[in-house]
C-alpha cells in the first residue's frame, strides 16, 4: 500500500461559506443557554470537541443518508433537542475514486435544509462507512482513502489542530460532563485499516449475505494504531461510554458486513472492554438499513461482565425494502424496524442513572426501546 499523507488541511470552500450564511439567515438556535460562538467551525457546524456542554442528557444518532433524496426525518430529530448528534457513516453516497465527484456529493448534502438546521443548532461527531469512504464494502485496499479522509474532515469542519488531520483514519473520542455525569463518546474507523473480506464459495452460501468469517489470524478491523488508541480511551474515567461502530458488532449471522467477518477481532473488542475494566459501554451502529437493539449477555463466551447493548439505527432516508427478517439471536425484540429511523440514548442523572436506549421513526415516535439502570452496566 502507498503511504498517503493527510496534511495540509484544506481551506474553506465557497459552499461552506454558503452553509454558514444559511445558518445565520435562518437564525436557528438551540435551547442551550451556552454561548456557542467559540465552538462553531468555519462551516457553521457546531464542533463537539470544542463545545463547552456541561453534560449530555440526550444523544441522537443515525446513518445511511442519501444526499440526492429528501430528508424529512430531521424534523423529528431536532424536535428531541439532542445535546449531540453522532453520524455513523454513509453520510453521503459518493462511491467514487474521483474527489471532485465526492466533493460535489458533500456539497449537495450541505444544501439540504434539514442538515443545515442540524449543523446550526446541534454539536456533531462522525465516522464514515463504505459509501462515504469511497467504495461499497471497501477496506484498506481503497486507493483514495487519504484524499477521502480530507473531504470527510472538511465536510464536518474538523478543526485544523485536530489529530485527525495528521493521522490515518477518522477515529475520535470526546468526553462530556463532570464526574458522576461523565459521558465518553468514541467513534471508530472500521474502513481505513480493515482487511480483505472473504466470500462463501459459489453454491455453498449458508447465510443471507455473501461473506464468511475470515480464518486469517492477522486480519484486522481497526489496525494496531487504532487498537492501542482505543485501549487508552477505555482506560480513561467515564460513567457511560458510547462506542460508535459503523458496522454491527454483536449481530453477524446475516453474512453481510459486520465484525463477525473477522471473529478474532470481534472477540478482541469484547475482551478489551472486559480487560480494561470499562463499565457503562453501549454500542451504536448503522449500515444495515434497518434498526434493532441487541444485547450480548454477560455469561456469553464473549461477554464483558455485564449486559452489552448495541443499538443499530439505519437508515435516515434510505430504508430497506426487504421483507426477510435477518437472523440475530441477540435481538431484544421479536423483529427489527425497517422504515426511516434514528437512534437515541437518554440519561436521567438520578442517584442511579436511568439509561433509555431507543429507536424512533419518521414521526419521532418510539418504535424500539430498552431501559436499564447505569448500575446494571457495571461488573
């Protein structure tokens, strides 16, 4: 592979100026009383890593957002007044090695009225998945990944001093709130370093999807640098930890992309949570164009010592048309949810905080929900 440097960071382009002017003209505002002027990027995007939020009570998230389709779901998202929105990938459908094409897709996304309102009112964090990375189901072999990273960071107005401009991969972490209300949000990069996918032999496919588990011990999802970084993040103090992974981590029987394509890496992820003593972990995922809540029992062979929940929220505006129920023995509810949706985690900061994990539909109504006490997410 060719090493590609990420520097220098780009300057603001004309369409970012358009987005900023739109935010100013529309006068979008948040219910927060905090002055956000110092936390706003050059595009008008509120930067989560600079936002002086005292604590997080409501985190919304979602994935799979086509830039060439209407996006009415933002009305429901913004009605919840989330303290943070996490993009979990497929934030545009670029699917190209031509960066001018990718840039045009991001520009079109920036012109969507709903996303303008979100960027003007709500801090955001983000990772990517395959389509905004540049190619369907792609991993480390994608030749334009360094250039695509620059486009991604520019779209989300990541500050020039951020380490993401200097290292390979878009992984990032931010901790919000004081002790006792400390929420750590980690977004992983499951594309930049990911090894080769392996398909089932022709005529011998026992799963819905084409991919079989890799038996190559050296195959990776995160790459060693990101694994080391993740271990350091999990050793930092936090009361609740939300880990965003663009692909599903707990489910994997369907045979499409997931951590189960790399079973050694999947086990490593759960072992790392267990060995670092990281309590309060909840996984957030997207990709599947359906929503579901899964839980890895504490007594599972890969268990972390407490119930590990994963909320999959997909898609914001490109729902699945399939009538097939994908297998998932870890699914909490009888079925998944396929219309447009977004996810939410809400915390009631009582003596033993209550954590609500939800999937909401186009009208904002709760369609899937699991509720636990924070003490239940501890060893």
